[in-house]
C-alpha cells in the first residue's frame, strides 16, 4: 500500500494493491488467500474485480474506501444513497458483485437508488440485473497500471539475454509510460508470473517469459 502513488490521482483514490502482488512477497498463495479472506470476513478489507483481466483483483482497506468515496461524494445528490450502501457493505459484506434480488430484497434499495449507485461509481454494470462492486474514478489507475506493466516487461525483454537482476530493475529510472514506483510494478510482474524468478549468487534474476507482452 505504501508504494501506491496517491499524488498521481490528486489523492482521490484510496491506496490500491492487486492480490497477485502479495504473491511476490509470500510464495505460499494458499496462506495469502486465507489471510485475505479472514480480513474480508472481518470487514477490514474489500476486494474488487478489475475489468482488464479475470485474474486481477484489487484490494483496498475498507475504511480507506469509505473515506475516499465520501470525499468524492461531498455535495453531490447521490451522497445519501452512497452512505446507505457503505453502511450495508462495510460491516462484513465480502461480495464482489450483487444481483438485483440482493440489492432489492436484502439491501432494500429501489431501482432509482441502484441507478444513483452506478452513477456515483461504487457499482458498475456486470450484466443485466447484476453489478460489480467498484472503486470510483479507477479508470485512470487501470490505464496507468496496464501501460506501466507493458513498459516494465519491455525493459526486461530488451535487457541483455532477456533477463535482469531484480535490484537492478527496481533501480531503473522510470519512463513516461511508468507512472508508479518501479517496485510497485516489479511486485506485479513477479506475482502475476509474467517473469521467471531465478535465484543467483548476485540476487534474484528476472527472466522474460515469451508470450507475456500482450
């Protein structure tokens, strides 16, 4: 979370990490998933499906999410409906998406209130009659993330023999395509297994894996 560049978004977004970035810190994915599920069940952590990849899940601390959503809603006509939604969501709802039946019967929202929630950005349409939980104003984050990933993978691919020491890559100067801190992207490409990690006497070597520059 501390590697997230808040200033990029004029502090309008809560700190966001992707679940697979944590896999670069801890090789036991089952243990990571278990701890994340415990944090979600306790209402401390929210998880979001990001549209660019079915395996890309964003993680945001619930109170950070609440604070940034309400900050963005200040003075807007959708504020009251969004506050009602947050009160239903944050105590302990770990759903990634919601169908119409749950929204109407369990959460007791009207159709017009659901429309306001979509307008505010806390929900996005999944398909007819269901919605993803979403992070308002996250479009720019996704755009920068994808562009940065491609650029950092390109640096690995273009390095001599198609591999580079992890410490060396982390120390590289960022280009105009890389908006986040380099370490943020290194956690991404390692955790998503877009590069192969090889332990050497000089440290961890990252090797480009063919087919990952899409």
